[in-house]
C-alpha cells in the first residue's frame, strides 16, 4: 500500500478520535465548559468519516479492479473482506458488551434482544436515526462499509449487476429526498454518504488511468490546503454551515488529494521519506477506530476520579487519553489483529503481514 495513503488512513482515524474526545470531555459530567474549547477546536473531526469512505472506495477499487467481471474470484474477495473486518470487530464488540452488562450503570446502554445483537454483530443495516450503533457506537460506518463491499462483490460477479445496483440506489435516493417519512432499510440506502464510496472509486480509476498529471505535488498541496480551509470553516462557523453538501465537499477534495498523492509517489520524482510511525499508524487505524470510543468513556471517568479539573485538567486529560488510545490500538494491532490476520489469510497475504511486522 502507498505510504501516503497509509498516512491518510492514520489522519482520518485521528480526526475521528480527537472529535469524539473533545465532545466527550465537554460533557457536563466531565469537564463541561472548561473543555468546550476542545469540542469547538476539533469539531471538524467528523470529516474523518467522509475521508474514510472515500479512502475505502479507492483502496477496494484499486486492489480489485482487475477482478471486476471475473466471477471465479468472488470467493477469494469475500474471504479477504470478511477476514479484514469481522474478527477484530467481534472481539472488541464482545469485550465491550460483557463489560457493559457487568455493571448496573451501563447495563441498559446495550441491547439485550437477540435480533438486535445478531444484526449488530453481522453489521447489518439498522436505523440510522438511532445515535451511533449498538455497543460499538462507530460501527454504523461499518454497516455502510459492508454494503459497499457487497456491491463490489456484485461487480466481480457481473459488471452489469453493479451498474444496476447504482441505478437502484440513485432511484431510491431520488424518491427518498421527496418523502418526509422514510422507513428502514429504505432510509439507510438513501444516505448521501454512499456517494463517497463512488467518489473513491473515481479516484482509483483516475490514479490508474493513463492521463498525464504534470504537477501531482502541486495538486496534492492545493487539495490539502482546501481540506484545511474547509476544516477551519467548520471550526469558526460550525459544522452545520450550508455549503453545497459538507460530506460531498470533503469527499471531492479527498478524491483530488488521493489522486495527487498516488501520482506523486508513482512518479518517483520525489523520494518518499516518511517516518515508519506513519505507515504503522495507518495499519493500526482500524483498531484505533474500533477501540477509541469505549476507551474514551472509561478514561474520562478515570480522569475525574483522579482529581483533574478546570481547563488545565481538561488539557492533561485530552493529551493523556489520546496517547492511551493510540497505544492501545498499536498493542491490539500487533498482538491481536496481526496474528489473527496471519492465521486466517492466504499464504501470500500471511507473508506480507510477517514482512510488515519485521520492518517496523
């Protein structure tokens, strides 16, 4: 995987983490107004989700584009996707669920009916109007991820099936935009977030195309600055600011940025000098994404119990909790995720994982 893309994965995960951390610290039961500036400062962090979706569309298309229209490769593709997503998710889901039901104060925060639990574990579409997802709040994004993976599966079986799915999505989207009350799962598939995966696919085709891009470095810089400017707008004026569509705006800029970075690395004009920490953080980004929310909840409570208070207490808690989330994700990646992926992956994938660990 491209080093710059791994860096993008790390950045997207960190955006989401600092957003959730600032939001949680600013709650009344923790630091309240003393941490409000942290909530405000990192309010742009929700753009990490848009970034993630575009990256996902790019990576899957970039890797499996040659498989489109080759039905014999569907089982290999499905195996890779299942192994990549479910084992780590199920482990963290199970731990968080068992911890939650062990305490009376958190027991009612998780579902107890079998149907909801099964749907949550399998990452099946659920009502997007419910805040987050059951047990692992951020898993609502993985529900969309699995739908995209399924759509790519149809593209591998038959390209026309994929085109049919896109047309069905557009038809459903058009209908739902003119209805005030929409039921599940129709509402789930009417989200404009799905467009971000398609934008990511466009990025993959553009990066692989024979079209000459003369100044990819300049394009990357301009796109990066545009992303930064949009983030500043979010911080200053709020994320509810109306400009085109916020997610799509971030998505389009992310598309240009990804293409620019890939072409820059491909050109080899500039020697890619990146610290080993950045690709490592990119590799561990999935673990960080899954782990950070329950960890933030626990560590915020701990911060109050040890006596931290006021603005400086909020700052200390912010830095300490962020560091602990990153550390925990790296530990999980090396000692849980990597061994599982190595055991369940094909021999070629297993060799790549072992080589990656030796290089770190």
